[in-house]
C-alpha cells in the first residue's frame, strides 16, 4: 500500500475546515466528506485514472453526517479502508456505522462542553477586564482544543482504519467526555456573578427589580411553562410588552 | 455612519456568518466576539462588549446539532452593536432587541440555504454519484458562495434595521433602561438553566454552585 504524501493530508485537513459548506437535507455533509477525502484517494493504485480512485470517489459523496470536528476520523478511516482494499460494501457500512458515534461524541465534547466553557470564561473576563480580553480568551480557549481535535481525528482515522473504535476508546477522549460537562457547568456558574454585576450593577433599584423579574420569567417559562419557546422568543415577547406598555 | 465603516461592518458580518457553519467554525460568529469587534470598528468598544455579553447569554442556549434550527448571532451582533452605539443602558436594550430579531431571521435564512443546497445537490446527483471531482468541488465551493450571500443579505438587513430602530424606537430613555434590565435578567436566567443542563441532574447543580461561589469570591476580591 502506497500511503498518501503529507501534502495530501494537509489538503484534506484544509478541506475538512469547510466540510459543512454544502450542508443539505438529502446527503447532509456527504458532499463535504467526498470533497475532503479526495486528496487521500489520489495515491490509490493507478492514481486519478485508476479504477480504485474512480470507485472510491463514486462512494465518497453519499449520505453522511457527524459532528464537523469529528469528520476527520471518518475521512482518515474511510481513506485507509480504500487503500487497504476493503470491499466497497464494507466501506459503505463503515461510513454508516460512524454517523451515530461521531455525532454523539462531538456534540457532547464540543457543543455541550468546550464551547459553553470557553464562552463562560470569555463572559467572566469581559465583565472584569479591558474590552477585547474576554473575546480573545473565548477564541483561544475554544480553538486550541478544536484544532487539536481536528488534526488528531484525521491522523487517528488513517492510523486505525476500520478499527476506528480503538481511537474512540482512547483514555484521553473518554476522560475529556467525563469532565467537560461539569467543567462547563462550573464555568457558567463562575461567570454569572461578574456578568450580573457588570450588566445590572450600575443600574438603579427599579432596574434591579426588572432584572430579577426577567430572571424569574426565564426560569418559570423555560423550565416549566413553555420549555420549547426558547429564550430568544421569550425575550422578544417581553420586549414587545415593554414597548407596548411604554407607548400606552 | 460612513460608507467605509458600513462596508467594513458588512464584511465582518459576512465573515461571522460563514464562520457559523460553512468555513472553519472558529467561533468568531459568537456574539461576544462578533459584537466586540463591531464595537471596535464603530469606535465604541465598551458598547460592543456589553451587547456581546447580553447576546452571549442567549447564545448559551443554542446546541447547533445536526440539522437543527438555530439562530445566527454573528451578523445579529454586528447589527445590535450599531443599534446600541452612542447611548448608555437606555439604548443597550434596543440593540439586543435588534440582535435577537436578526438572529431569528438568521435561523430562517439557514433553513432556506439548506433547502437551496438540497436542490443544487439533487440537480447534480448523477455526476456526484459518478464521482466526478470537478462537480463535487463546484457544488461544495458554491455552497460557501451561497452562505456568503446569505450572510451579506442578513448583515445588510440587520444594519438597516439597526438604523431604523435608533431613529424610530418608540421607547423613552427610562423605559429603555428597564427594557435593558429585563433582557439582561432573561439572559441571566437562561444562562442559569443552561449551566445546570450541561452537567445534568444534581451533579450539574453542584458544579454550577461551586462555580457561582468561585465567581462571587472573584467579584469580592477584585
């Protein structure tokens, strides 16, 4: 087996950064995966004119969905399977089997962990430091693990191929999944007092009462009365009420 | 607002818009980042930070999983900062309302974009299934162009709304302060609920309480 050159991995990595560019309701990010994986398939026997490349490309844009940062694992594993001469039907099954786990792991690790934690630290710093520090902290705290995860995914996917389960069982990844939720909850809790002090602190007593009413309204509505309404729509409804009251 | 400032704001809005899903996802689309930069661009960094903080509390609610419907807070934060600029707490609420409206319009625009993408992918199904790389590349890169167009329209509409809101907002300065307070309260309540949800159950409550105690300590010691 002739492994793809390093430049092919760099190209695939850069293309993976746009993996959701053509997100659609039919193939989800299948086209993005096909676009990203192509440089890794050029080293198949016969090159771009060979039957291996042609057949692999025919499979490459079929339905696929996962967390975007975890797609590198699928790209690496599928490319490795194609290089190892795994039958096409088995490659298709591998793609299908990866959809659930890569989505679940990525969503929990990133959307419900790293992102809210970085956001909360950014909020806390914005409340207490010079303008820009909080935003810069959010970007730094988020993007270091983000980019590391993307690079690791592509390399680990290629290394493990069809035995990708081993990469998903890596102790560091399992450990991160365990701590990231509580860490994010703690970070959000940490941000609440300084953010409250910054946003409401300088206001008068009537505004404090209005803010407390807003907290109560959010908790009662979003926790008990209408959880599916969403904070955004609740806030718009409250704003419309205030504007109407002021106009009358 | 000068034409140059407008052009720079629109460019920034487009960058944040495509960052949300299509390109990189580095989180410059987060309202805290988008509004902080927009504030610096219009010469009001503190307003940008405050608008960004308010909208970030709401954005904590969003879990952008799979094909879910979620707001686009990047262009929204740019418009919100422009709407809030030049005032104090009495205009901050106006900015947040503009931001929330644009973010909601952004959620709708993402669905329109995905349906558009679906039609283009369906039209190219035969060459895609034949593994024609030139078509794969064209379909994929056209997706970025479509998203950039979406973000451009969203930002431009948002900025127009921001200017209109500043000119014709029917709320007195006093009511504006109360509006800011109510919206801050709803945002804080939302953040509380979502902080607890992140670790789930009693464990989440314990971790969040530890965090709150730490935040209070930091607040008292600073």
